[in-house]
C-alpha cells in the first residue's frame, strides 16, 4: 500500500505530495486495494462454513467505502438509523444488515423494520418488548437476536471492552434464556440468532473461543426447548498492528472457530471493522510551526485532536512518518495540533527529522479516525480521498465554516 519513490511517500501509485497540492491538508486518504484485500482475506478464511461478514459501519462510514464493500458482497453491522441510511444509499441490502446498539430509538426500530432489516440485536428485556410492540403496530415480524454478555475479558483497553458483566452491553445468559422464551411466544418476533461482541483491538484467540463456548451452551439449551437458532453472531474486535502488537492470524482464527462449530448447522456472522480499514488509511498533515520549550520540541501541525482523537482519548499510538525524507539529524518531537488543549497531541517523543512546511503521514488511521472527528474550535472536518492504483478521487470535500453555519441561525436579524 505505502512505498517510497525517490524518497517520497506514495499510496499505491499516487504521490501523497500530489494529493496535498490538489486537496490541501489535513486529509484522510484510503487505499481501495488494501480495503479490498482485507475484506477478501477475512471472507475467504471462513469459506468452509456458511457465514456473513457484516462490516462495522462505525469504523469508517464514507458511502464510497460502503459501496465498495457492498460490491464485494459484504453485509453491514450498524448502530444507528443514520448508518442504515448510509448503507442503503451506498447500495447495501437491508436484509444483510444487523442492527446493534444498546439505545435504539423507536423511530430507528420502525425504520429498520420497514426497510426489511436482517436482524435486530436486542440488548435488554425492555427493548425486546418495544420491538414487539412496534412490530405489531406495523404488522411486520421483527427478526431478532439477543446480545449475550458472556463476561469474557478481551484483554484490551477498558474503553473498548464490551463483554464484561460490568459493561452496559447485552444481558447475561440466564436473562437471555428468559427473553428467548418470551420471544418464542410472541407472533411478531422471529428468533433468528444469538449475538455477542466482547470488545475491540483483541489480539488473543482464547476470549473469542470462551465467548463462542458460552453461546453454544445457550444454543443447545434453547434447542432442547424447541427454540431454533439460525445463526451465531460473534461480533468483531480482531486487533491490528499499530506499533508492536501481534494480531491474530485471520486463517488461524477462522480455523479455530470453524473447528468449534464442527457438525453444527448454524451459520456464522461477524462484524469486523478495524481489521478491514485501519491500516488501509492515513491522515495527511502539514507542519506549521517548530518550537522548543525547555527540553521538549514541538511540531505544531494543521491536524488536531478534532481530526484524530484516538491519541487524546485512548492514549493510542500511531506511527508518524515524513512524506519526504531528509538527511539531517533526527530529534525527538511531540506532534501537536493548534487546538487550545494540552490534550491536543497526535504523537509524543517521535524521533523524526523535520522542517517547517513538511508533510507528515499519520498511519493506521482508517478506523475510528474521520468518523470520530468534530468541529471543536469551529474547525472544518478533513477531506477524504480514495486511491485506486494510479488514480484518486475526493469522496468527501473539506468542510467549510459556511457548512457549519448553515445549520445555525441568529437569535434575531
């Protein structure tokens, strides 16, 4: 995906310098080839077992990227009515969409049902009752799956662990059993599966296998009571390499999961996001000012925490590399933005050779980069560019202050 030609950084066959000249900075840039390869590798790893790969839209939701994945045959995992609209606008099929999330609003449930959603992942007994009521009012059967919280430690950052009993997501296996028994009696609910999602950026196999074992135990208990389960949804969460992590090998992961499913008729659903897009994208930014305070060197760039909040929010580490290499001595730099917050940093203590006006690439920014950006300090959100071979196109123009103000009005004229 990334390589150098005469010292300059290229994505596929496109110069990042050329993109900066044409589109400015900060700018998110994605490789179509990398997205395609990551999806196809995950999908093909499960070729021996019936399955659906439902891309997690929240990771990167630009409709051009969703369109690409739809063309590759992906389903989609959504967490809002807005994401459902994006999927449908991009050509995705509602019947291949699963709707996750702990706080679905009534209008979102109704929208999902009238669109022909594939499955609603139910997070509580209260939500199950609301779905049944809305389905009855619309005279539509609601395909449902209960999200089970298996109390499995994914050994990841606490903010992105979702499968422990202290987390807000899902219900215990005991409560899930009672919910399935209730759903089986309701003519407007159609039980289609069991769901779980234990967290994100997981690099060990055992948590996934622990979760699957618990789902299979519940599946067996339900089937002993005459409640048929068509699919098991294991969520997403496979980690990627940002620095020195050792991610799970997709084929080994698939082999272990399919072995555990040996002889079972249920299909598998997965909700990968980060593993599809994280390392397919980067954030291109320009050095505005170099300064030193006491014993620290600061490179003030035109990107900021509103563009990429992961380092400030999670303490996340992402590689930073100059677009054009220099021969001068390296120094240790804190890469910081112009926002009026001490937390506005994108990297710290990086040994890089820098000059003012240099371009920098912040790597592994395809997942939870643009989608978590904001207008803090009235800054416009970045442009997004999709690279395909030797071509590139703008898939989201840079936001202007007029775009922001168009949604506001003065208290009086």
